[in-house]
């Protein structure tokens, strides 16, 4: 069970159904504090503009001791939006494991999220990397250490799995119709 924090609300800007989580703003987030070991997380992300923010953070009570997160930077090539630099340790490649965006795996370069668009993101824990934990919950829209860059966007269809999913399963999730 999760809880909305810092003034988080729902929005009718959704990918599926009638509501999604509106997690725009410093200190605004969805917190799911207790979960068993997370192996995969899947969700739809709606980019609201060019202000950077934390998309997802795998909670850890001692943040300097193995946290993992996906963070966007301001500005996306080709228009207003945000981007992540794959392979840069300030985001998640080399820290989180496998990243799929819209059904395709990304390992290097820059991925641009343009404002006003939905993106399907799947993060799969790297089983050989034991310096971080995915077993203390998860937070969307902010970091669990209180860092407040939380202007990334809206979130829909959040799913957490206790197994690592394959590339074909990530593509299946992306192709679902609701």
C-alpha cells in the first residue's frame, strides 16, 4: 500500500482509466514504504515540461549505501522536455540494471522525454550487483533522502514484480491496451 505525500494528488491526464498520480512539485511523491524484494518495476510516465526531477527511487534508509534511482535532467533535444543520460552514474544505467523505454532496451546515449507525451518505463534489477537494495520500498516523484527535485510528471499503471522480466515481457507490458 502506498501513500501520497507533500500535496500529491490525482490527475485526469491518464494513460489508462480515469486517474493517474500527479507528482509534480518539490517534496511531492508517492511512497510505498514496505515491499518484499523488488526485481522489476513497470509504469507509465507523462513528461509535464522541462523541469528535471526524480522519477523513481528505490528506498534505502542509508542513502549513501547503495541507493538506486532514475532522474531526469532539464531540456530534451528537439523540444521542451527532460532527458536521461544512459550510462551516466547520475541516472540509473550501471546503478539499476536493465532499462526499457517504450518496449526497447537502452544502455547508452541520451533518451529524451518530450513534454505532453506518455512513456512506458521498465526497470529490472541487475542480479549480479549486490551493492544496492531494492527491498525497502519504492518512491515515485522524489528521493527517499529528502532531495526535492520532484517535477518530473504524472504516473500511471505502476506495477511491481518479485521476478526479473525478460525483454519480450517488457514489450508485452508496453503493448497492453489498458
